[in-house]
C-alpha cells in the first residue's frame, strides 16, 4: 500500500465524512482547496501544492474575517507526517484507511464479517459483543487523572458507534454475579470457615444488661413524648424502638437456649436456622445504627452496642457449628442449646464418642455446693445430690476454652498440646479409658456434665491424703514402712508401681505428690488432676517433655518402671492397636493417638525384658528378688528404682542408693546387671 494522503495531524482517521474522502481516489476532489502562502507551504487534500497566491481582499467585517479564518483553518493544514504502515478495514459496507508507525495493529470489532488488509508485521482482529454502558454516567475514567466528576451525565448511543471499530476498546469480560445470601447458613464457603474457627468467648448478656436495654427504651420513649413534632422526638422514638427490639431479641435467644436439642439432625438444623435469623436481625439493627445514627448515641451506649454485636456474632457462629454437626442428635434430649453451644465453644464435637460420657446426673440440680479449692489451672467444687433419700457427693471441675497453665513454658513448645483447644476433660476421660484397658482402679469415676452453664468433669470424691506437702512434710499416718503395716505398705507400693505404668501409657506430665491421694487404711492410691497428658510429642516412655520441678519434686515423669505386677503384665500384653485406637477416637487428636500407640509398644518391650529378668511381682508382700541378698519389692524399688519412681519421689523416703534420674534416649530396662 502507498503512503497516505494528507491527513489530520492527530491520527489516521477523522469523522465519518472525512474517512470517506480518505478512502476515495484523488481524482474525486473537484478543486484543490486554497489558502494563504505566508511563510509556509499549503497542500490540498489531494496532495497537490497550491501555486496561486490569494489577492488581498478589501476590508471585511469582523464577522466575515472570523468566518473566513474558520474556513481556512478547516481546509488548510501543514504537511502531514509520513507513516510506515497502513491498513484497509472493510466493515459494514465501508472502507476505512488506518495509518500507523507501530508494527502491531489490533483491530477490535463487533462485526464478524470485518476484513482487514495491512502491511504491518503483526495484525490481530478480535471480536467482542457490544455491551451497554453500566458505569456511573456522571463519572469518567481518564488515564493519568483518575475518575473525573461531570456536571452533566454522559450519554451513550444505544446503537454501534459510527466511527471505525479500531477505536473501540474491548469491554471487560462479563463477571458472574456474586450470589447474595440473606442468611449466613446459605453461604457454604463462609460456613466452612466458621466450622474450622474457634469462638472462645461465652454469651454473657446478663439479666442486668437486658434490664438496661429495657430502661433505655423507656427513657427514649419518654423523651419522644416530651418534645413532639421535632427532630429530637423522631430520633428518640427511633432509639426507643431499636432498644426495645434488641431487648426482645436477647430475651428470645435466652429462652431458646434453654430448649433441649431435638433427637433428629433435621430438626436441629431447623431450630438452629430460626435462632440464627433472630441473631442476625439484632446484628443488622446494630449495624444500621452505626451506619446512620451513631452520633445520636452517647459513648457508653455505643460501647455497649459494640459488645452486644460481638456477642450476637459469636452466638451465631456457635449455633451454626451445632446445626452443621453431623450426628448432633446423639446429644438430643441430653443437652439443651446452651450446653451444646458451650461444648462447641470448648472445642468438642457433639458425637457419640463424646456424649456417651455424659453423667446420669446431667441436668439434675445439686442440693448444695461447696468450693474445695483450686489448682494451678482449675477450680473444683463439691456438689451434693439427693438420690433415693440419700446424699451423693460428687466433685465438679469446670473446663477451660484455652490453656492458661504454665506448662508450655516448661515444655518443648512444638510438642505441647494445642493451647487454643486443650480439651482437658477429654484427656481425663482418655486416661480412664486406658485404665480400664489395664484393669486398674486408680482414677475416680469420671464423667461429663454441665453445671451452671459450664461444661466440666463430674467425679467421685477421692478418699485419702496427699503423701507429702512442702508445708507439713510427709503424712505421718500413711504406713510406707512394711515393718509398721506390711499389708498396707505392700498395697501402696503395688498401686504406686501400677500408677507408673498407667502414667507412662497416658504420657502423664504432672504427677506430683499433690496430684494423688493415699488411703492410710487400705493403701488405695487415687490419681487426680489428669489434665496434662497425651501430649502429641510425648511418644517415648523414657523421657519427659516437662522439665523437673522445684521444692523437692525431682520430675513429674517416672520413666520405665522397675517392676511390674502380674495382672498388669497380662492386661498389657492383651491390648491391641485397634482396641486402644477405638477407645481414644473422638477424645484425642490423631497425632495424640499415634504417640500413645508408640508408648504402648515401648511399654510392651520393656515389660518383656522385665519378665525375662524375673521382675514380675505376683505378691507384693512376699515377693523376693533374685539378687544377693534377696530384696523385697519395696526395698528393690528403693535401691534399684530411679529417683523419680513414685515411691522414691517422696522426699522423706528417698535413699542414697536410688538409681539416678533417667536420661533421654532409648528406654533401657532396669535389671540387676545394668544397675
């Protein structure tokens, strides 16, 4: 193609009429347009130079001069630039000439029959469907300037533009419309995020706060009547209505929380959705206040509304987790909605593996309660129930949503339990389950219950005394010495040895002298406070993840026991991986179960070595070792047991002959030859 004829200096294509003249031949121009030749060359649209000089005209009016100047401006241009590339675009029965110095030519058109011929190295024709303008007609996006605000709206033609398609930029591809959900339970993506999230704050709208909403509503109603037909009256009337409705929503929700869970999952979902609808109404009402009228509320009321909005949002998340829980009907008629949401707040699933541990006293009102004290992490309360004319005493220990103990500071943090979801009650129940597997009776009967809206453990009252306290020293009336009471002393040694095997099995990390009791009359040992067990990183029986404590207590970890009771050995050998996994599923996380199975294998290996060395005890009162001289079970533990063995860990009973503290590494069986 040839170089273009004279063109407007701004580009290759002008208005539609000029375009037609460009596409026609030069012979079609009847007369070359003429103009002044003052110090510059003039070229007509056909490319021929104008030779004739215009004669000076007589004086003309100002209007005539202006008109003539305008005609000269539109008809006389300076020499056009030279273009390297050109193209011919045939579309809709018209030919359009395009001139450019760019080797890349992109032609956008909504006509599928467009034909483009060009000498550019790279020519692309792309088609699009014309879309009506959907933006703000009072705004215009200008590159480099951003969005400009216009005084008059932009008017866009409804028909395709008349100028060449090369100037039409492709519209943005149509985006699929985002679904609009009325309620949160309709948005599956958000529901999945809430299922995996934790809500640790309890719904704490007290009766006093509910009464405050009612008082505020009455106050604003009185104010609206005091100044009728004024702006203040309208504002007060609206505030009164909002407070009244929020008060009704909170009371309605408190009433629904006391209803029992249905026995069918579908009914649970239906009830839960209605509760969410009510909670969302309250949230939207508060949001409207914040968006439109927050300046009408004093600061203390704004803070109250913010707290209330957060509580409603937390409750919505917990109710949603309950209604989306598969198998939540297992708790039907056992728990009300308040207890069910409390289980979720603590990180528990409402499955049969959990709800089967609910106590028969669940839902019964205690006749009396008495605070027994508190440990480093939890408080305990003694509850009294009336049953068949008799008083039954139980101990209640509430569960915490997060771990607030000091143990993480003394433990390898990568192997510690999940501080945001500790589930201490489940760890106690898992310890009880492994106790049953070994045929022991060292833990008090432990169940789940809800007391005063709190989920926790309900346990039998343990009998006995702490064997040693820093203040009082060793308990004087506990017969540790076999010379004083050989039968009870042997029973104490047997139970403490069995406790070592159970704690190694459970990965117990907090068995100090304050966490077990000894009955002076029977020698029965009761293990209490089994919260810190089943750490996911505690996979070995030879070392503890918790460093040794202070005040005379060497370590909370016994290490591989020195002796084993015959009955414990038989039960240990009878346990299987499938049995233990089934007992712990639903109570512990998979990695915690795997660590437990690893400890089980080490315990079996250690027990096998002890059996080969003749260190299995059939009768703890009469048993004698094969060493020279022969030793009783108690003397053997004191001489050959580690310093952290439970019998040796009591400061007043330690001997200098005790084996040193166990070091980390592969468990080495304690035999006379190795000692």
